[in-house]
C-alpha cells in the first residue's frame, strides 16, 4: 500500500519508517487468521490489517481519536502476524512508531496515565519491584483475586549456586521482575552451564532490559536502560572475558537484540550496542550448542519421565524466531513433549498487557491453559517469566521454566553418573 505522508511526517524518521513498512503490505488479510485479538473480537480494526490501515490514515493526516488508540492498545505486539505474513511486513516496527505518535496525539485520561507511569516506575526498577513484591507476598492472603494473580507462588528455596569458576564465562541478564518472582530460573541456568564448564555470571549493575518502558512508549527511558546495561557489561566484553549475554526470559532477549537499532543514532553507544546485540543469545540456543559436544549416550536421563506441554512464548517463536527447540531439548533428557493446540497464539501476558487489558488477557489465558492441556500433560513449561507468572496463577498443573526441568535432571545425575564423567 502506498502512503502519502502528511506534511507533518514528511522527512521524519517516524513517517519514513511507517511508509517503508506499509509499502510491503498487499492488504491480503492472511495475518488476521493468526491474530489473537481478531479471533476474539472479530473486528477488522482489531486485526493487523485493520491496524495497519488505521496507522496509514494517521500518517496521512486523518484525525485520530481514543477509539483509534484503543484498537492499537488492544494489540498484544505478539507478532504472530509477522510470522504469517507472506509479504514480510514488519508490523512490530510500524506499531512501535504508530503508538508513539498516537500517544502524542491522543491524551489519555489521568487514571490511565497514572497507571502507565506506575508500571514504568515500579516494574522496570528491580529494587523497587522487589520491595513491592515482598510486601505483596506478605499481604497476599488479604489481596483481591486480581492482585493475587499477579504474584505467582513464592519460589521454594533452590539448591545452592556453584562457587567454582571456569575459564569460559557468559553474562546472564537478571532483568527486572525475574529476581523477585522466579529467582530459581537463573539459578537453574547457572547450575546447568556450570555442569557444562561455563560460568554464568550476574552483573548487578545491569537491570531491566528496557522492554517495559519501550512498550509503554517511553523510548528515551528504554534507551537509558539499554545504556546502563551496556555500561555494566562492557568491561567483560571489551576484554573478551565474556563470550555471550544470556537471557532466560525470551521477552528480554528480543529487547537485547533490538539494542543495535535502538541506539543506532547514538555516537557513543551505537557500536557497543551492535556488539551486545550480536552476543545476545537465549539459553535454549546455548544449551543446544553445548550439547553438540557431549556424547549423546552419556546424557543424563530423568528418573521420572513426564508428559510436558511446551508453551513457546510469542517472543520466543515470533520475535526471536528461535532456532532451538525446547521440545527437542526435553526429549533428549527423557521427557515426552506432547501436542498442544494453537501453539502460535499468545497467552495474554504480553508484558504489561495483563494489567492494561485485563478482560482480553483473561480470555487469552483461559484459552491457552485449555489448549496446553489437550494431551493431558503432567506439567507445562515456558521460556519467559511473564508467561510463567500469568499462566501459573490459573494453571491446574505445575508450571516451570524449561531450564529448571533440565536442572532437576542434572542434579539427579550428580548422585549417580556425574556430569563431569559424562563430559570426559
Ligand atoms: S498478511 Fe501481510 S501483506 Fe497481508 S494484510 Fe497482513 S500484513 Fe498486509
Ligand atoms: S502483534 Fe499480535 S495482536 Fe497485534 S496485530 Fe499482530 S497478531 Fe494481532
């Protein structure tokens, strides 16, 4: 589709980006078939094609209203439409600039502005979030159901993290909410990589990846988060001490990959951001690669094989287009991944979506939990802290990050055939 930019947008980065993305759309509507909000609401304007059209009109100078904004707000940014689109339309790049322009043009009611500000200032600050989560856990029995659901059960105290160090070092992103809600995930990743001869190092100065602020249209805030993380990691990268930046939350992994674009115009950070983005890897890819060097016959096998439903987060399958298969990894350790229905559809967590669009989010969660259980699994696994918390609040069966399942197997093997022997 051709966009005739209004005077306001001619020659601007936002206008040119919108024009470039929209030009690839042939208006075929294939994307509607896999859009979660279109499936629920059945309104063309709540599907990708309709949203693209709304943004085209905005960039052409047509008036926009809170109704237009609502159609964009209802988008999960799940990117299922990008996976489906035969023309390679980069919808997420369009909705990114479209939402920012919309934010300037349509003022939100005060309550909405306060809610969004609160999310940015609380969720994206690990120290603040951890204090709030501690209070939340203490008061959990007294909280209304809607707030209780935002706090998954308090994690059990996990096994100790290794103290030895290896010559091979990778850095792990702790992120903003994960240290409070699921600290067991990074502990598991640290133990698994330790068994494979890699030290996975935390760098305390690094914090939120910036996705929370980015998704709430605070681009400058997201850049500040990115610069802080780069500053924290750079000494290890510059000196070639660390070979990768590992994320155990696929949503954060997407943002890390985006650092190069985010800071492309920053003369002090553009090069560093590109390097960091290139070194960023999801833990699934690391494990898949490392296992290539292990004799398959010596891999530890679970003593309690389970039927496992794998929930591949949207960030994992549609944004990162991750080449590692969680199902294949779990199969190698003796578990049985089982078929799930509509695996391409979002669970409704989507960053802060569950707070900002509670009704739609709830419906998507109900659908997802049902779809994950069609093969009567014993357990659900995921690859992102947001999906974990969202699903764990209602799932009737246990849910874990998949790396915790691998960690359980590795820890069992230490009492029998130790992994050190397996590696030899
Ligand atoms: S599938 Fe792609 S080309 Fe077709 S309408 Fe959707 S975004 Fe446009
Ligand atoms: S990102 Fe997801 S919710 Fe948004 S238009 Fe695309 S498929 Fe629909």
